[in-house]
C-alpha cells in the first residue's frame, strides 16, 4: 500500500502520543507500593512500547524514502 507523507506523519504523531502515555503508565505502575501486583499490566505495556517503537522506526524509514516535494 502506498501512503502519503501526511498519512505517515499523522500515524507517527499518533504513535508518539501513545508511546508517551504507555511510558507514563509503566512509570506509574512501577512506582506503586507493590509493583509485582501489576506484573501482567507492566508486561503488556512494555511489549506495546516495543511494538510501537518498531512501527515508529518503520514509518520514519518510509518518510525518509519518499521523494521530497
């Protein structure tokens, strides 16, 4: 599929926002009194961070590969 520069930029912006929220969630859960209680939520959030970071990198590469207008 071909995406426009604007579509890719918006997707990256949304991913950046989600990554910020996920990182805040991890920080909050790790600072709780008993972080072990939130192990599954922490694992899920960390895995999502990894996945979104990878997606962000792929979008960045696509943006760099697009011809400048």
